[in-house]
C-alpha cells in the first residue's frame, strides 16, 4: 500500500470506530439537556460570579514572565546543537533573542510582578 492509501485507510477506520463508539455511548447513556447540566462549572449549581472574574489581574505579569523563561528554554536546546555548526552567527542571533526576552522580563519587573502584596 502506498503512504497516502495507508493514511486514508487509518483515517477511515479511526472515524468509523469513533462513530460506532459514540453511537453505543449515546444508546447506553443518552445525553441530558436539563438546565443545570449545561452550566459549565460549580457542579451544576448556579454560578456566583462570571467565569472571567475568577483570576486576579496580578497573575498576568507572572504569566508573561513564565512565558519569557519558557520560550528561552524552548529555543536554547536546539540552538546549542546548531551553535557547533554555525559559530559566531548563531551566537549573535541568540544574543539578540535573549535581549528581546530581557526586555520582556524588565517590563514585568517594572509592572511589579515580583512584588506580592
């Protein structure tokens, strides 16, 4: 079998299995459409607050700081492999990347991400 035909066969078999299992699940446990079961949180009770109000705004600078460090690590490992082959050009590119991330970290520091009050 060629690659495309094999992939199409796997797709058809997976889709068929999904539809069969979904049908069996709906027969054994029919979906309920009562109002409390449609509430997305709080165990079916009426929500006290809106879902967007659950997180305080002070967590957003910490999330930005985490993303800055996370992106730095994601690109550091492959860069270490390429650095051996590329040399000075790879070093300059990584220094530019780290400088951009440093500006993000300094911004979150200025916004007070390290102060917990």
